[in-house]
């Protein structure tokens, strides 16, 4: 009875310790490098008028305009 209890205890401890390990969280496959955000995805029906694909200056101008007028809750809130 004692060897069986010892064996079960060792197995229970081994099972508990395997739950403490962490598997590596790496992406598999080929590495994909992202493009610059102003590079765009091509012509789209959702594209903001006035923005030219690949033009960094127009991208920054659109972000500035969005921050000031469209997406700024402080400027849109009524007082």
C-alpha cells in the first residue's frame, strides 16, 4: 500500500508542476514586416477624401484634422 501511495503522490506532484510551465508564445511561419501606416491598402471606398496613398504629409494632415474636429470628444461635447 505504501509504494502505491508514494507513486500516486509523485505522479500528482509531477502533474501539478507541469501546469506551472509556460509554452513559448511565438508566431509560426514566415515573418511579416508591416508597412508604414500611410502606405495604405490601395484604393478603397472607405478612403478619406484628400488623402493620397503613400503620401506621409497628407496622412499626417488627415490625422491632425481628425484629432481636432472629428474624433475629439472635448470639442464635440455641449456645455
